[in-house]
C-alpha cells in the first residue's frame, strides 16, 4: 500500500471550531449510557439509542451549521436517490453503528431476505477483505447493502455517519473519479456538512471509549456478516471487540486509538469544555437550572 492512500485520521480533533461539537455529542452519549444504567436497558436498546442519537445529531447539526455559515450556503450537495458512485468504496463506521445496521436488518427483513443478504454480505466481505484502498477503487465492489437495480441504500434510515457526511456538489466529478478508479476523488463539498458531521461521530466514539467500549472504526462490508449472524450487542456492551478487522481497518484503528484516547482524557479532565464555557458565558444560570432539573427528575422517579 502506498503512503498516498495510507489510512489515517484526517479529522483534526484539536480544531477549536470542531471541539464544541465533539464535546456536546460526547456528553449527550455519556448521558445515554447513564440513563441506560439507571433504567436497566437491554444491550440492544442501548446500542440502538447510541447509534440513533449520534447519527440524527450529526445530520441535523451539520445541516444547521451549513445553513448558518454564509460561505457555505450555496454549497449544498446535489446527491440524490439512485446516484451510487460513492457506494462502491469502503465505509468505515463505529461499532455501535454497524451493530445498529444489523439489528435494523434483522427486524425489517423476512427470513428469506435476510438469508439472501447474509450470503451477499459474506461474498462481498471475502472479496474486499484482502484489498488495499487502491485495489478497492479499481475493483469497484458495491456495498452489500446497495440495491444495484435502483441505486438505493438498503438501510438509508440507519446509514452510518460516514455515509451521511460524504457528499458532492457535482455528479460529473463523482463519475470522473469513479471511472478513473481514484481512491480519494477531488470533489466539491460543503466543508461544514462534512467536518461537523464527523465531529459528532468523534464525540460519540469518544464517549464509547470513555466507557471502556470498542468504538471502532471497522469496514462495514467486512464487519457486517458477523453482525448479521448473531446479536453481538451484549458482548460489545461488556467491553469485547466483536467485529472483524482487515489490514486496512486495523491500521486506521491505530490512529483512532490515539485520537480517541486524547479526547477521552480531555473529557475526563474537563478540558473538553469549549461548548460549556460558551454556554455558561451566555447564560450563567444554565448549569444550575440543569442540575436542579435532574434532581427533580430523580426525586420524581423515586
């Protein structure tokens, strides 16, 4: 594998413009974990809430920020249903998101549909697992969740943040990169949509790491068969690594371990507090009111 396509964490977690989004989402997800413990949720319900919260927050937050930044208002994506050039490359997603996708499929597909999907997922995994990123771009292997006839995503409501963040302002640029087998095609993107969505993703994974859970990321196409074969939620919540890696995803994980370790340490030490400081400055009584609200809720719930 050449250095040009070496997997790495390209997201700058030290960017002061992005850290507030990381902080907010990390604290939201930590609250989800706390609520799960208080109310004794099942592992499956916890995974669903973590993934659903993060993906919906990422999409809403990124779009809201995009609309608020004057320089990006005209840079909205032209992506639409049926355009699937980007669905032929690797998707690196968190453990929680992959387990959520599998749970959604088990709940919404008939036994025959699920059996066919398992077969396709295993065939795809076997095909792409040995490939590096350059080979992946050449082979153009479609995501096992892509309906190739319609170009539609088979799990669109629960698709990972990586899929929600990836976009383009030019179909022609996407086709050009696809035809040229480019690993990282140069596409016109809306920076706010892309980077803010990923900030929320890092916030969610930071919370998972702080809870002692395996945050990922993993190659969705390779990890999906294991997640479909069995509900791995309980083992993941118990702290196990339950999804298979590839050489590419394992090298990527090395960077994530360092980055998420730093973010988790900042979170525990109170250094990940940019959003809290801004909120306190705008409304000094906000924290006191929130504490009192939580106390009332605890007394009400016995």
